[in-house]
C-alpha cells in the first residue's frame, strides 16, 4: 500500500480503524501458544505444549551437539547470543485464527512424536 499518496484525512481514518481493531482484539479471549527460539534455528510456533517441548528438547540438543563438535570454539565466539528460549505467550483469538489459517504453527512437525515425552 502506498501511504505517500494518501491525504492526512485518509491516514487519520486508517490510524483510527487500526486503533479500534487493536482495542477489539485486546478484549477478545486469549489463547495460549508457545514459541521456541534459538540462535541456530528459525522461530517455531506451537499450539500444543508437548510439541513445543519436543522442539525445545531437539533445539537444545542441536546447540549442545554443535558446541561439542569444535570444542566450544563457535560458542565461545558468540558470547551473549547463543541460547535457546522457550516462551509461553497469550494471543488474541483472531490472531490465533489468522496464524492457523496461514499454517504458521509447527505442531505438525512433532505431533507423531509426542509419545516420546513421559507424562510426569
């Protein structure tokens, strides 16, 4: 969208519409999702906790394996940026539905392996 050709009134209308939509979404029910991030992989998003935990386990293993391959040389050069992050996040129902429609969640990659996790 070319904003440079819009009038200030059109821009104000657009801003107001966006603000209304954001407020509407803030009032929506929230859905819990999970994200696994590391310096060696892309962000991975999940609906199912067990799928997210499997990804976390696999990603941590990748970091450990990569660190051991060169005796820690790579890791030691990357002070402060090597790591694995597991986040629990709340998203508005409409954002969740939009991401689901885009097939953005990675659960499918781990669903057939959830049996590998032992319930505590």
